[in-house]
C-alpha cells in the first residue's frame, strides 16, 4: 500500500511543490541523483571510471506537454552529448520519449529524437530509450522499430512485470535489438502486470535467460542478489563470455556490489540520473524501499521543528 501511494504521489504536482521545499528531501534524493548539472554528472562518471564501471547518463524529465519544453530537453541532450565527447567519459545516454514531446505529437518527438540520434551516431555514442508507464509501451517500441533501420546506435527497455514482455522480448531478439531488462517501477493494474513480487521475479528470470542466450548484448538491470547469482550461473553453464552482455545498476544503490562485480571481470554500467526534474525519479526510488519513508519523515519533521531560543545570559 505504501509503495502504491508513493508511486501515485510521484505524479502529483501539488505534493511535489510541498515535499521539494525541504532540505531533507533533497538530501535523500542526492543519494540517487548526481546533482542538477551535467558537470556534476560527468564528475560522477569519472569517479566510476576509476573503478572500471561505465555509465549511462539520464537527464531527468518526463511527461512534457509543451513543444517548447520538449525542444529545450532536446537541446540539453545535444549539449550533453558534446560534453561527453569533450570529456572522453565512457558513457551512453538514456532518455524518455515523453520528455522529447511524445504527448505533444509523435512527429514532434520523432524529429527531436532524430536530432539526438544523429549527433550520437557522429560521436559513436549509444542511446537507450527508457520505458515509461504501460500507456507508452507500444508507442515506444513502434518508434524504436521505425528508427532502427537508420540508427543502429539505439536500444530499448523491457519491464518484466508486464504480461506482454515475453512476446516483446522474442520480437526484439528477432530484430537484433539491444535490450535492457528491468523489473518495472510504475504503478500498473492487475489486468496488464504481475502484482506479486514472486511472479515479477520469475518473469525476470525467464526473460533474462532468453536475452543472455539469444539477445544482442543485453543489459541485465538488477540489484537483486538472487538474480545476479542466476545470471552468473547461467552464463557459466552456457559458456557465454562476459564481453557479450553487461550488468546495469542505479547510481547510489549497492555500490559495493557494483565494485565487486567489476573487480571480478563483469561489465558493469551505472545508470546516472541528474537534472532539476528529480522529484518523480526520487519518489520511485523511495517506493522501492518503503523503509526509507520513516527516515525521510523524521528528517522533514526535524527540519520543521522550531529552533530553541538561546538560553538567557547575565549580561546587562
């Protein structure tokens, strides 16, 4: 129930305006977000590079309903690509199609996306289309399929909690698509998505093994130790080289595990979000571990508590 409330709150602007006023909320968010600027994000990339961990940068933002905002996001991504090239940072980019104007108009989104894909291709940078809520799944996959013949430097994300994902994975394998597999972080109804964690995990394991067996450099995005162990055992049994796939994990989560896997010779890529539009992303991270809610509430209440007056002195 707490998870559902948090995911619901992640889309409410009035709650956002209240919650983001507090320093405690920002302090919590900065555990998972590399600041608000490309400079701080690239600094995080370079720190990870020292530990043999590569990156994908995500300029936070979604659900844009204004053409000017979509254009501004596109311009920021083009600048980010130029910054990556100049810095030599080992980083891909990840983006959401609603951030580029999918809700404004599909052609608008396509035009913005092609500008980014062209610039990325010129700089030999890979672009991942993040997957959003289920209302966008088919539209995201359709746009990916239509663009891939012209741009082979892009890939998509599949969420294991959706019933449809098994067929989507088979279709994408046939297409030779590069897929990031994750469990899914949006609130979805029971008629289209698994609701029980065990069912989501079982679906993830099935899809992971299919992608590792037949996929084109799949990205196994998980922090679940059991899933990681299953992936390791599966590639050993099938003699699949580590160069044929990678683990992906989120910035600020299980850093110890990221470093250990990289030290053991696995390809590890860290998903690094940054930007001013951090609230929805931070709420989804909070929903993944509701125990953090009490931590955040205690600190917000402490911040709101009036400061004690200094004790009186004997000075006259």
